[in-house]
C-alpha cells in the first residue's frame, strides 16, 4: 500500500502542469515551498577547497537540478559555475568552456561571478598552452574583479604561473612584484602560495639564499595555520631543490614529511605523486626493494583517483625498477601494459620514455632488432619536442644498443650527442653515463689513458651523493683503465670500491669478482686472487642454478595452469545448469514484479487521462477547427498546382507531335525515325517527371538540353544552350519543382528566334541565396520590343502562377520578370524558384 501511494505521488507531481491544462487558473509557484535561500546555502558550501573534483562535480549537478526544478535561475547558474570548475580541474576543458559560455548568456550574474568565470577559463587556457587567449580572459577578469582583493590576487598569481610554465622566472618575479600592494588584504593561505612561488623563482635566477628563506617562511606559515595541502606544496618544492643539489637523504626526509602531513581524506593522486617521489629517491640511494614497494603504492593510489596518466607513469617506473632487480619478465609486462593504454598517446614525453625503457629490457633478453627500432622511435619523438635531459637519456640508450650490436662508430656518435644535449642541464647523470660508455669504447680500443680521463670526469660530474649504479659503472671503468696502464695498486683500490657498491647487485658482483681476481693476480697477491676466483665460481654456479630454477618454475607453472584449466572447465559445466535454474527463477520473479508495476502505472495514467480529457475538451475543439481550415487551404493549393501542371503537359506534347508530323511530310524518313526515337525518350522523361513533386537541377538541365537539341533539328537552326552555375552549387543536391523552365525555353524559339540568324544562344544562370534559386534565362534574339506577338505567352502565365502557388504568394507579387537585356538585344527572364525537398 505504501508503494502504491508513492507511485501515485510521483506520477501526480511529475504531470502536474499537464493535468492543470492551459485554461486552469494560475497556481502558487513551487519556489514558495522550497526557499531559494536553501539553494544559496548549498552553493556556498561548494567553495570548500578540500572537496575533490569528483565530489564537487556531483554536488554541483545535484544543486543545479534542484534550482532548475524550482525555477531559480540564479541558483542554477551559480551551481553550473562550480560544475564547470570541477570539469576544468579534471582537465575536461572543452566541456567546462561550453558550460562557462552557457552561463555567460545569463544576464543576472554579478561581477564576482563574472570574474570567477573568466578567471577559470583563463586558467584552463594557460594549462592548454593558449597563453594569448588566457591573458585576454585574465584582463577581462581583472575588469570584473575591481574592488575584490582576493580575486585580483588570484588573477595575478595565475598570470605569474603562466611564466613559471614557460620557465621565464624573471617575468614571474615582475608579475609577483605587482601583487605586493595586495599582500595586506589576502589570507594566510594566499600568502603561502605567493611566498612559495617567489622563493622558487628567486632560486632559479641565482638568488638561492633569498629563495630558500622565502620558502622556509612559507613552510612556517603553512604549519602555523595547519594547512596540510600547502604544507605538501612547500615540501614538494623543497624536495625538488634537494634532488637537484644531489642530497638524496635530505630529499627522502622531505618526501616522508609530505606523506605524514597529507590529510586522510585528501586527493589520492597527490599522495600518489609523493610516493612516486619516494620511490625515485630510494632508487637513487640503492634501496631497491623499498623503492619497488613505494612505486606500487603510488600506482594503486593513481588508479584509485582515476588519474590515468599518473597510473601509466607509475607503470613505467615499476618496469624500470623490476629491470634493476633483474626481474625482466615483470618489467616487460609493466611496460607493454603502459604502451597499450590509449592515454599514453597524448604525451609524447611519456611515450618516448616507455619506448626507451622497453628497448633496454629487450636488449637484455637478446631482442636487439626490436630494441633498436624502439630506441629510434623514441629519439624521433623527442627530437623536436623533448627536453635536453630526456633527449640525452634516449640518445644514451640508443648508443648502448648500437654498442651491443657491434655498431661502435654509431654508438660513439650517440654518446657524443648525449654530451651535447646534457652539458647545460642541472641533472648530469646522463652525461656521466655517456662518459662511462665512451670510456668503455676507448678501453676496448686500447686507449686506456683516454678511458681513465673519461671515468674520472664521470665521477666528478656525479657530485656528492651519486646513485650507486652510476658510481659503480664509473669506478669499474677507472679500475679497468688503471689495470691496462699496469697501475695494479690503483686498479685494486678502485675495484674494491666498486665491490662495496655492488653489495646488492648480484650480476655486477659476478663480473667484478672475476676482474678483481685478475687484478690481484697481476699484482702478485695470489691469496686474494684465489679468494675472488672462488667467489666468482660460487656466484657463477648460483647464477646458473637460478636460471635452471627459472626454467623449472616456468614449466611447473604451465603444468599447473593446464590442470587448473581442466578443472575449471568441469566446474563451469556443472555450474552452468545451476545458473540456468537461478536465471529462470529470477526471470519469473521479474515478470511478476513488472506486471504489478505496470498495473499500478496503468491505474494512475487512467485517472490522469480522464481528468485531462475533461479539462481540455474545448481546447481540442478549437484546435480541430483550426486544423480543418488549414487542411482545406492546403488541399485547395495542391489542387490548383496539379491543375496548372496538367495544363502544361498537353501543351508541350502538342508542339513535339507537330515536329514529327513536319519531318514525315517532308519525306525525310531517317531523320524522322531518329527524331521520333529522341521524341519518345523525351516523352517518357516528361511522363516520369510529371509524376514527381521535385526534380534535381541536374535532371532539369539534362531535360532542357534534349529539348533544345530536338528544336534545333526541327527548325534546322544552331541555337547554343549555355549553363552557368555559381560557386558552391551542386546541381545534384538542389531540387526544384519540375517543368518550370521548359515553357520559357520554348518561348525563346517561338518569339525570340522567329527569324533566321547566326550565333544564336540561350544562357541559363543559377545563383542560390538561402532557400531560393535565382534563375536567369537570356537569349540574343530580337527582344520584347521586336517581337510581333504582343500578348503574354500562355507558358509564361502558367509558370508565373505555379511559382506564386509554390512560394505561397499573392498573384500581384512578381515571381517571374521579363525584360530586355542591357545591350538592347535579346530578352532576359528572371525567376525566383523556391527549393523543395527531394
């Protein structure tokens, strides 16, 4: 019973305007029952900055629906502004801009709302790289935001951030200086943003001390006001500074502090970026297992937030981390999954990075051809669009691939390109790796002194806190160079340093143990040489055993998978019967529920129908009377049009029969036969056209050309028919009423060319303007004044009446005008033909 009452209430409320009918007295507005102040209070809650974009969008859509229901336009558009803001935060700029433009059409917006709309549209333009459009929108926002210090400050900060994106830090500082007058009127949160941006810009223009002081002040204010979001922003800026300076331990402490202060219900995408930074630092510190765990946490957080690009970048980082741990299968799977994602195509940098990482893995597994192709593809992607640092890294991988394939000269060129691209970059890691690679080539060619210099240069570029893997490569190179130069003590010293660095890298320890054995043997220390030889033997045996275990594990996994597939097949067949039974039960229950609901809906609609019929009976009678009157007028117009068209067809057939009769009487049987053949074709065309209500312009021209050809053969004349179509007219796509132009062409032969003459021609020109085809038919005959027939030809009168009916015009309105040509020779007939549907 309660369900029935609910349905009756919903149906009655949903169809209330229809039930009332147009003749019912005005009722009290529903907005009086739901106060508009409630909608305004809901809109005010949307200004909460802690709301995620998804929550903001959902709440704004609900409030807009309520405002639309009660007819409150201002509340509706206020909610739409927040909905568009949420979409812009989700980088759906096309949809957000369309909503903003729709909102601007409402005249009831105040200056603050107009300022907010232009500010958000300008910010979106900056993100999309449309800086000129963004500047224009920001200046409009300034005009609307006069007197609002908060809005003016936000506009200035956004215009300054535009130059941050372009890395024009001097211009950023100029913009920030313009905001000094507003600092006393802004909130503490805005002051944190201002100090952070100014401090970062100063750090980039060689004023590191002042920049660090401002960043520390911003952090102190953020901690004082307990704003976790801004604390995280300051920590992120400080993290980047420490990474660029090479202090990885300090960077790790900062990123862990960022994770601790992040709010429990904050944006999971931001927290995911923190964990990704943590994995980067742990990787540089050689803590590979911890780095892998951090990357997985970052990946899960990115997926939870719906950030597809962040999820793809996390996959790439995981692939790189698995590669360092020697788990090549997992690494290749992660990278191929990232490449298969459609979103990766929108970022050339991410696509190139993924290609080069996958290439390095395929190189390890022996698939050098595919690795070379992927490296070349990555190099092509970043040749014009990538940063120098990224290009340096990709050229480095390309050179290593060439080196393994034996293309040593090409590899040397690639490594030299790395030095050219990465020399000016602050991150010198690719450059140091390129020096190591060039040193290895020199060492292989017997130039130990050059290899030693390159290795020492690589160690110098690495700074105070280098990554263990990079330092290991450079140290091993220096040790090998000293060994070739027969400086065995230095070779042993550098080799021992490399051995300590390779504590967690089994593959590197296996190779180093063999080299150290040779170093000690050459130095005459047989005991140490034997010790490292035994270590090398044990590591070699462990390596082979691990490879065999991998093969056995793969075979066992395949057997277990086949066994499980067989068991799953049996269980599937057994469960299929149970599923079918359950589906049948659910089907009958659904049918019964739907029948009950259908009966309830039918009862509600039946009562509503009765009331609707009673109240709208008079209105239906009036509408029926008006409809009958219009139908009668349409029928009369159609009868008149058909009658005129019927009069046209016998007139045309009669003239054609006279032509055939004259040729037969002259005894020209062959010509008569050919003429009769063409005449029968023309007659068939007239019959088919007469059955149609519309005809394409192309078919009308074809019909007229055949008619002119028959008239020329009958009169033994050479009248030329020229057709001129204006630009943009497609004769096959334009449709007009049939047989409108033939009577006028016939009058050209009958009245214009009644005397013999040369160079006779008829020109048809067509110009389309809207839904009207302006047609001009002109000849070079004797003209209207020279014509012996003073009366109007019947074909002209019929055509004029048809045009008047088709155009829905009175008889006195001219739709066909006859006049002499401007040179006084010939006649021009101008028609305004309404276009019809096919």
